C-alpha cells in the first residue's frame, strides 16, 4: 500500500512538472499561420482578401479568448497553431453581404474602417497571459 502511495505521488509530481514546463502558444512553428488556400478560394480580389483577413483576426481573437477562458476554468481547451482549425464558414459569414462582388477600390473604405478598429486580438492574448494559458509568443 505504501509503495502504491509513493508511486502515485511520484506520478502526480511528474505530471505537474510536465504541465508546468509545457510551452503553450497559438503561434505556428512555420512561416504562415494563415490558411492561404481559404483566402484565395473565398475572395475574388485583393481587397476582399484583405477584408476577409480582418474578419479572420476577429474570429481568431474570439476563439483564442474562449480557449483561454476554458483553460482558466479548468475545462477542456486547445492552445496551439490555428492553421487548419479555423471555421472559415463562420469567418466568411462575418463579412457583410453588401460587400460581395465589389471591386477592390469600392471595398477600400470598409477595409480602412476595419483596420482603424480594435480587432480584439491583442486583448485576447493579454488575457491569456494573465491567466497563465500561454507561456510564450502569442
């Protein structure tokens, strides 16, 4: 019985140390964390790709914050590179319908307005750091 208790304590300590040393980040180890093929498929001109990128950052911010809230609550979470895990249908649905089919020039005022807004990503990362959900980078 005593050996079992000692083994259980040793395992718990090892798991705790591994969790403490775990490097959690939403960054990717390769050059681009953006799903380029999705952008190309869903946007017919550079202006629309830029707008879709802006909404992608907003989706990322909401997703990142939700994962860090789950971490803080002790619930299931996934903190890793977002490439391949984004819900591109949800991201595309964020783009106002009246923008579809417009030229890059006609999209510019909307793009500039989006770029002037707070997309929430830095705030989400700041929250993640404050609860200890991420340990490096973003």
